[in-house]
C-alpha cells in the first residue's frame, strides 16, 4: 500500500447466538496487524538516524569549509605558502617584491583564520535556528497526537473502529521520534502517554507539555547557547537521540572544539613568527617601536637576563659611540616604569626615549635617530607562565598584531565544572600592580579533589580576605559556558600574573589569550604601510672591538685599571647562552694579556668565542677584537664601568657598529620558523598535545575534520539502511500486499461459487422431493 502509516485491518469474527441457538457469525472488533515490538525498535532507530543525519550534514559543511590538506584554500596550504614567501625573503632580503609577497601571504593566512572562526560561529547560529524549528515541529506533533488521542477515546466510547486514527497517531509519533527520543504507554481507554526515552519526563498525558527554546542572538567563540526546556525545566541532557540531539552536539561540542583547535594553531603561529621577528631589526632601522601589549606603569615584571638597545642612523651605524646600552633585568623597581626609567637613564637614553603612550610602551629616536633592540638573554614571564624576550613581551616589533593584555585570564575549556581536576595539592599566587592584588597579591590554596567550581570559590574567598566585597569577588572570578564545557575567568582592573607552586594553572590552561584570538589577528599596520619594516638582520652582539688603538700590544694599556696601590682587579664578565666567564684585569694588563685570557677560557672556546689583536691602519695602532664565530649573541659586563679607567672606557671595548646592510640573519631565522618541528602544541578540542610543525598541526586539524566527516557519513548510511530495513519488516507484516489480497479474492470467489453450487443443488433436491409428493 502506498499510503504512509497505513496498516492492514483485520475484522474479527464472532458466533451469533439467538435464543441459545447458533445463528451464524458476525463481524467483531476490527484490529490492526501491527508488530508493536518492531515499531518500538524502529522508533529508537529513527532517533539515532535523525542524530546521524544532522551530524552528516554539518560535517560535510565543515569539510567543505576546511578543504583537504592538498587544496589551495586549506589553512595548511596557506601557512605553507607563507613559509615559501619567508624563505624567498631570507634569500633576497634587500629586494622589495619578496617583502610584499610575505605581507600578502600573511594577510591571506590571517583572513583564513578569521573566516574559519566566523564560519564556525555562523554554523552555530544556523544550528540554533534549526533547533528552534525542530522544537516547533515537536510541539506541533505533540498537539496533533493529543487531538488524535481525544478522537480515539471518543470513537472507542461510541463503539466505532479507531484503527485509522491509530495509524495516523503512530505516523506522528514516528515523526516525533526522529526529532527526539520518546517512549509510549497505552491506556485502557485507547489513549497513549508519551515520555522521554528514559521515562522520567512526561511529554503528553491527556494534554501536551510545552517544549521551549530561546535562540541565541549571535555566537562568539567561548560562549554557550540555550538549552531545551520542558514546562520551564531544562531537559537538554535528557534528550539522548534525534535531530535535536545531533544539533546540540554540533553546536555545543564539535564546533567549539574545532574553534579551540583553530585558536591553538593561531596562537602558536603568532608566537613563533613574533618570537623571531622581535629578535631582529629592519634595514634601515625604524624611527620608533610601538608595543602591542597593554601595560600600566606599576605593572610588576618577573624578568631576568640582559637586553641591548641602540640608537642608529639610517645606514645602521651607531649614532654615537655611546648610543647603545645593555640593560640588566630585573630593574629597580621591577616594574614597567622601572624598565622605562632604566632605558632613559642609560647611555642610549641621550639618543632615544621610552614612554607609555595609550597604555603601550613606545621607544622613539631623538634628533633623527633610529631604534634597534637585541633581546640577548632577556626573559620576561607572561601572566600565564610563558617566557618571552623583552621586545617580544611588549610586542615592540611584532609581525602578527594582536592586543596582548592580562587583565582577563581565561582557562581552557573543561568538560565538567564539578569533577575533580586531579592536580597535586599546592597553592598559586595571583598578583597585580594595584588594588587588592598589589604584589605580593593573594594566595589561593587548592587540593587534589578540587573542581573548577572549587577553584573559583577559593579565589573569591581569597579576594574577600584581601578586602574585596563578595559582590566584586563574584564579578572577578566566575565560570562561563563554552558549548557544553566550562571556563574559569578571572577579570580584574589591571594586568595580573599567576605564579603557581603546583600544577593547577597549567592543568586548567590559564592564559591571557581569549577564545576569539583566531578571528582577531592581522599583520602589523606599521609593516603593511611600510614593508621595509620586516626585519633583516640583528643589532650587533657577536663582534666587539676597542675604539682606540695602542702602539705596543705587550705593554700595559695606558690609564687602565686602578692607579692607587695596592692593585685592585676589575672583572670583565663575558655572558651569553652559557656559563658566564670572568676575565680579571688591572693597571698592568696589556692588550695581549686580555686576548690570551679570553682565548684560554675553555667555556668561551667551546662556544667559538675568540679574541684577536688586529692592526688598524686608520688609527695607526692595534685593537682588540672579540667575536663569536657562530654569530650567536654575547655581551660584556665590566665591574670597573663608570670609574673612568675600565676596559669599556679607556680602550673603548664595545660594539663599533649597529646593523650591517648585508645581514640577513633575522630574515633567514624567520623562514626557518616554518621548518621547526619542536613547537609545543597544547591539547585542544580533542587533539592531544604534541610537538610538531605549524603546517603539520594545521594538516592534522583538516585530517581530523575529514575523518569525522567520513565517520558521520558511514554512520548515517548505516542508520538509514537499518531504519529502511525495519520499515520493510513492519510493512511485510502490517502492510497490504495487493497480490495476497487478489489471491484471497479468488479464494473467496471460488468459495462463494462452491457455496452457491451447494445451495442450488439442495434447492433442486427440495424441488424434486416436493414434485414427487
């Protein structure tokens, strides 16, 4: 039969007895030939098929969005193209066209990230609309089933057949089963009660319940959507199958996890490029450097090491012999303002100035001077525990521009807000430059059994203990939903630093980066406006010379060292990415003595640092030259500096040039960034933490999406075939087979003919008997 939901009707026969005497038979109740067990099984499979259909549809959209690893539009290919552009720039850094190509390729990468981030949120919005439509359909079906229930009861009370109404009701319940999982119960009056699949929520009993859903106006990364309400009660977790379940999974699980993967890739790409870009300098050097990190003067800094800053001319030469300085960290005080004061108070401060402009560090050259920085051994700890060089931390020479700030800290998404995090019991300190978090800040203790909610409450308690009101503490530390997951957010009025004695901060992934990072990256505007600001070389830190010459290399350098007996040694400390080496000297030291002391150091020799005494024809005498053959940066610290008789003052030991035009070391280092296979990617969106390259991680995201799309396709095909098979089995029993009906008609026709023949024969016999009498 071609009518959907129609089932074969069987008329029951019963003996007709009149006054105790059989009087033939009559039609009894009419019933349907339906296998209720198969019907219940098919309804369960319909819900699974609805879920898989939705997942299949959206995973196909995701695969179209991401493409394949080989497609030109795939994010992995975009990153590979950028790597090729940087490689070409490294080979010919003096040409303009490779710079433009780098910028255009980088813009395409940033646009791809933004597009992926936006499309993921657009899909979540589309899903929200679909959920709303499915909820409306479910409510409509419940109302229709309720009306059919009423009709069945009425017809049954009137003694009329109800099979057609029951067929229609079953058809509606099947349609509802595809939307959400349901179970049924038949009452004696013929009506049917509907429950959710686990039976703990009533969907229909005499009157239908009301299912409601409030669509989200607009999705952003890191946000959640509304749940499904039943008579005002959230039943989102009760729905285990059907199209609504599939839509909720895609909106709240799959797409947010995918956004996490994109965000992790975007963050590592940004940091890897900016790390190398901040180590170098453009040629000609820029007239100013403006940071991307939002800071305040009283922000504390956890910093070590030394960085070099210099004022140069357009040719890369030092503006003056003393227009450079090595700044040791931490400064006193160890704050942003302390660093600014240290720069301005150094010898370089005569030729450049550092300041805060609109919350960002800005360093500008004076009287036409240009600016260059070599990070050397400087290390500043970010609020989330990463270590970055001085320029990288402040974003003074970023290639990829994002606003960096730590007045809001966000954890990675956690599957549960109440499950134990399984950390080692310890404590963490949250500090800032102002308010109740002013250093040393607050101490937050935690245990192994603490959940994300417990950590939030512990922070609130510590804040109140420091003098914050309960209301303000609740607004400072809180949980937000990210799909079906949760994030801890700490939002304060100034930049914060978290110092963890244990592993809580790392376990929950506290970071200053927001879930919206991937959609908010761009090439620095200064570079887009002037491609020449892409770095080429490095501020000199591998070659040092004396600026004055001596005639005799074996005799004491005139004026060197303390002149008042007894002799006091000064110390020249050679430092770098190795154990520091002390070179002692005094008023009796010659140029050869100092050169021999450097060359006799096993540590310096192992690091390919050597000293030479060379003749300078222009000066008519000999100079000391110290170089690192590998080009690695190192620097001097002279204990006698400032006394007027030190190595750095009398013969003028220091750097004699800033940046060479032919230096392409920074450009080459940028190109090699994409060849690194040691980038540490954190676990994100279901992808395990791994150490790999940028392009391989990007390809992994695409491959994972393709795999899920394939699995969804196979699951949908299997479930659809299973529903079709069950439907055929039900129809084989309940459906009307025209061939069978024709056969039955022939049988009935023949039986009728045979009966008629018997009656006619009996009639003839009676006629014969009557005639014989």
